[in-house]
């Protein structure tokens, strides 16, 4: 019998999701704060990038914009799906306290937005240095 992360392989992905657990609980206020901060970073990024759009000398930056968006989208989609399954398993097995139910949507949204928020922040930092 082979092992997958210390779990017998026959138990599969569901057992892996149950064992991994979540690091922390996310509230709607924390999600709102992260989105507000992302709005500021987006403004900085747009301030630097808008003058570059359509100029042949900056085609590399335009290609980077598109590839970063696609990458963040696919990572976020996978992370949100994984979090939704994880929360469903925790709720079904009784490992999730009732007090955490109202914040489940915020946790799924945070997991899905994390790659995009990370990319926006990195872009604002990188473009501000130019």
C-alpha cells in the first residue's frame, strides 16, 4: 500500500483534504479590508500601465499583463474550488463549528482571490520602482 502525504492511497483526495485543515478563519471584514487594499494597488498599477498600452516598445509588458491575469484566474479558480470542498467536508463531518458557517463564503472568496491580490500587490510594487 503506497502512501500519499502519510495517508494510505486508497483513502484518496478526500482524506487528504480532511487532514490538511485550514490555517485560519476569514471574516467578511478581513475580506473587505483585503479588497480595499487591492483597490489601492490596482490604482497604482493602472497609473503606470495605461500609458504603456498600444506602444510597440512596451509589448512585453502588455503580454505580461495578459499572462498574469490568466495565471491568477486559474490559480484562484482551483483554490476556491478546493476551499469549497474542504469546507463542505468539514461541515459534513462535524469538524466545523456552527459559529464558522456565516464566514464560509468569505473563506471561499478569499481563497479564490488570493492569487489575484498577490499579483496586484506585486505589480504595484514592481512598477513603482521604475
